[in-house]
């Protein structure tokens, strides 16, 4: 039996020392071979002459960019699995690369920790592609204006999911706390979809009275109810061939849920007061900050509708779980607000950024934007200091969930023979370690201390 040839990774970067490191890090004798190029054009020629399983490339290359290398490489061989990386990938870069077929988009600073795992996953995927001879079609480049911002791993995973699902017609359910940017995700999905040439329509189901929501969505005939003085065209008719974003879907009344289910199943509906069946071609993106499984259990949401909506789900992280994004978002809001109001440029001091990161942000990104707006209005200098930022005092105490957790913790504390404060401290340390057993640095970050101090508390 012939010996199986090793899989091949092509690494492309202008930094020769980095290419040397990649080779030492990934090459396995007899199993994985690493080829190297310092030029995108040379890399294309290698792909044309050699079977490459995984393409590992920087975004910034010569004489053309890594995204163009990805396109040309996959034009030669659709089974190549691309991995791209850069220092700080933008939202557009992540979505565009994912739509072009990139398996992952990595931050260069994270490569020492993530590259081996990402490469092994890509090699395994390449092997399955070649064994089954699957062929995937290229997706076109789309120049949508995406307003989602973030450099943290959790939010970049959201960007990648948007890139993967935008081209499909499947309904999407966006789940996240209030203020996390669920509507922005819906806009990004629409702007990177084939429906982008028609305007997306957004509707907040919780902001419209129950007796009017059905008419708002499906329209009504003249005289169908008191006050219906003329025919009204509903959102499903207006949104034909486009995307309809239904925010706060968990607040939709049962009667309307039934009609929405029919649209999702059959693509048909009737106006209120009419027996005429109308057809529509609408992609639904729904959003909620509620636990819909709990709503189903308590009889407030239809289980069959939930599964129709939740074909693809996107979980949006709260701002407190993406602290890296706070300086980026704050600076973005600063620049937008000062430009809109014709103000002189204002900067954030490092101490102000530190103060922002210490806040709990129960209102998430929306709260951050409002906080920066207030700070700009009250500012008397071109540099914001902690005292210039009107953060809500006692944010932790005002959070009902945290108060409940603290109450539960204290109710389970020892009744005698032990310092309660030390016991609570020890319990929190142990909880953080249990949640991140293989990453003490992450556990320490959650507690706001360094690893050395964490180990002291453990010991």
C-alpha cells in the first residue's frame, strides 16, 4: 500500500523570520509540509503547480493583498482552505474574507496561541473536502457599509458568522441583551446579501400595541376594523424581495405568531379583513433579549415558530465580555459626535479608558454611546478624564441579577468559625478558576487581578 503524501501548508508573509517560525511551529515530518513565499504573485504560481491544502496568508502583501491572493488561489483550486491574519482585522475584512471562503481570520498577536489549533482544523477540513471532492462556489465581493465595530474575539466570531450566513435565505435569530447591537447585525446580514439592493425594513414588535401589530405586518382592507378608513399595505408587502428585521420577537402576541408562522412555512399571508392570499419573498431576521425557551415553557411563545426562526442563531456578547472593544467603540463615538456637532476633537485619557473598563455596562454599547455623548456635552477641555465621564454610580448594586447572586452566596456562607469576607473572596476565586480551568490569565482578568495574586489567593 502506497504511503500517504503529507499535507501541505503554504505560508505567505513579507517577514522571513515569521515564515521561519511558522515552519518550525507547524511542520511535522511525514505528515505536514510547510512551503513559504514572501510575495503574493509567487504564491499564486506555487498554487498553480502544487497541491496546497491550507493557505496561511497575511492580509498585507505585495504586489497585491492577501484577500486577492485568496481569490486567485481558490480560482485555481476550490479545495484550498484559507487562513488569513492581520494585526487588527476590521469588520469588513472579516466578513469579506469569510464570504470568499476563508476558514478563519486570526489576529497576528494571537497566532502563538491559536495557530496550531486553527491549522489542524483547516487541514482536517481540507482532507474531508478532497476525499469527497466537494466544490464550493465563490461568493462575490460586496461593498456594504458595515457599522459594527470590535476587535475582541467574541465580536469577531459574530462577524464571521455574518459572512457565512448572509448569502443564504435561512431565517436568522439574533440573541443578546438590550443595547448589544442586534439591529446592526441584521443590517450587516442584509448589506452582505443578494437582497442588498432593496432597503431592509425594521420593526420593533414590542413598541406597537398588540391590536395594531397584525395590521402593521400584513396590512388591512378599508373598513376591516374601527379606524381603517383606507387600505393599508403592510410590511410584508413593502419588503418583498428584501429583508424584514423583527426586533423583540418575544413580545409578539400569539395571534400574530400564527400568521408569521404561515409566512415562514408557505410564503403567503392575507391582509386583515381580506380573504385574498398574497405571496411574498421576504427573509426574516428576528431578535430578542428574552429566553425564548422559557417563554415557550410558560406558554407565551409558539415552539413551532421558534424552530422556524432559529434556523441560524447569532449570540451577541454583552459589552462586559468584550472589554477590548471599549476603547475602540468609545473613540468611534467621540469622533462621530464631535464631527456631527462641529466640535473640536476630543481625546480619551488612559485613566478614562481604565475607568470605562471598570464599569459593568448593563445597557451595553447603547449605554456607552450615551455616556460618551454626555461627556462631550459637559467637556471643557480636549481631553476626557475619569471625572468628566458621567458613569452611573453603583452599577453592580443596581443589577438585579448580581444582587440576587450575592444574596445567594451570603446565604450559603459558613455561620461560624470562619471570616465571611475571606470565604466570599475564596469562593469567587475558585469560581473564576473553575470557569477557565486551563487559562489562569483569563480567570485573573475576570477578577481584576494579576495571575500572581490569583495564585496567592488559591494557595
